[in-house]
């Protein structure tokens, strides 16, 4: 049986956990009930489900008959990519994309010659005209025009401004247009500080993150229920607890427990419990590693000062352990909150913002910064060795 879980980044799971409200609101926006919610900015940490939600929104739009244009931050020019995709769509749906004209005729024998004219060949019409025509045709088919952009934190600010200016012009012309963008929160916040990102600052902001443990357990149970296997209630609950509601971990613990169950028809508590170490190691490598990379020594010291506490840490205790004035710790506190590594936990208290960050820091203390959690092991013959 094929493993139904999808722990890879950006892969859409079979069951979405904790996104009902956001999906219902966007469906209403597409239907015209709340058109102001058609401009959405999705942000969150790596593995929080940003791309998954962006993809789900796009699929909802396609099902509703909308025409989509997917932009990529890796492109040399967003406007050139926008023009190319828009013209490609127009060639598919515009009845006037191809016309003919009479170039010669013979009256006595009643013969004529006509040339085919491609309306969208070459530079031709300005981009604004091309987009206006595409939006008009999309609406005529009962939908609208959807433009999406993932990995927003990597985009060139001036190109983004030019792109969103076209979106605003289309909206101002009364067209049904939706704009969806997603990116890592810290990068998105820095981008929004730019004076030319006013349109995005007015967009509907969606912060995605962890769900409650009960929802995580139910998502795992429902994912398994769609297969020939089953999972015991106790195993599902334990899997939810290990995931701590983090979307990436929900898929990861489900996938590892599925593997551990082998050919058995039921996933048991032992299968889930035996997957914990591998799940934490993957979280440290794939999420904490990039988040901690390049962190200053003082910020890292602040995080390590929190390790002595089982729960939230008092900022006064952190300052004392670091040997600094309690008033000065606020600088590091605010920066680490901006980095999505800690979060407020009541007046005068903070806690780690990511699951298992404490274990990642303890691993660094034991093995050194940047040390691999799962060093490669084992030896085997290569294809050359096997042939020999």
C-alpha cells in the first residue's frame, strides 16, 4: 500500500488540518460575497503550510472557472513572465486570437487568397491591454483572473511593485481579479516595510502555523482511514502529541509511523512511539537548521539561556543567566520574536515558537553548531564494485 502522508515541503496532504475558516472565506470571496478578500498574503514559518494553502486556494479558483497566472520569483522579469503567460492564455480562449485577411483575388475564376493573422505575436499591444482583454474573457466564462506568487520574500521589490500596480489597475477597472502571495513571515515583514508595497500592506493577511493537538490527531486518523490500514485511537492521539500540531510534523509522524507498521493492517502505539526520534531529527535538520543558520552568538546565547526552564522562561531569569541588565535583554527578545524563534508567553515570559527547538539547541551544545543530526552510516558496493 502506498504511504498516504506527504511530509515534503509544498506537497498537498490528503487531509488539511485547521484551515476551514480560511478556505471558506476565500470561496466566498471568489463567489463575490466578500470581493475585498480576494487579495491575500499568506505568511508563516517553513513547514507551516503556506504553499499548501496557496495551492488549495488556486484549486478552488480553478474549480470555480477562474483563469490562473502563476508567477515565479526566480524569473528574470515578473512582467515578462506575466505577459508570456497572459498571451498564452489568450491564444487558448480569445476567439479573435487568430484572424484572416484577404491578400489577393481573381474575379473571373472566383478564387481568393487569405493570410492568417496572429493577434498576439511579437510585442504588439501593451501589457495593460493584454491583461484587460484576458480579464474580460475570464469574466465572460463565469470566473475571473487569478494571479499567484509563492516565495514572496525572494522577489525583487521594484518588480513586485510593477506587478501589483497592474493588479490594482485591473481591480480599479472593475474586473474580477484575485491576487495570492505566500512567503516566510520574517522576509514578508521586511518586504512590507518598503514604501512601494502599499497594495500588499492592504491585502488580507493570513498567518499559518500550528493547529491544536486534537485536530492534528484527527487529521492523521482520517488520512489513514482513506486506506486499507487503520490506526488505533491511542496511536492517533500519540501521533498528534508528537506533531505538536505543526503541519510538517503531522505529515512526518504519520509517514514514519506508517513505515514502521510494515505490512500490518493496523498502526499501533509502538509504531508511533518508535518514529519520534526520526521525526525530531528531521525537524532539526530541515526546519531548525535553516532557522538557526547565521544566528548571532548573542541571540543563540539567549535561546540557550531558556533551556533551564521546563516551560516559559522569565525574561528576568534570561538576563541574569546572560549576565546583562534586564532592560537590555528586550533588544534580543524583540529580534528573536521577529525571527519567529520565540514568542511572548504572558507578561514578562517568553517560550520557543517552534516545536523541538530546545532539542535542536541541546544537539548544538553536544555536537557543535551545524553538526548533522543523522550522520551517514553504512558501507555498500557501488555499481562499479558490483560489476567487478
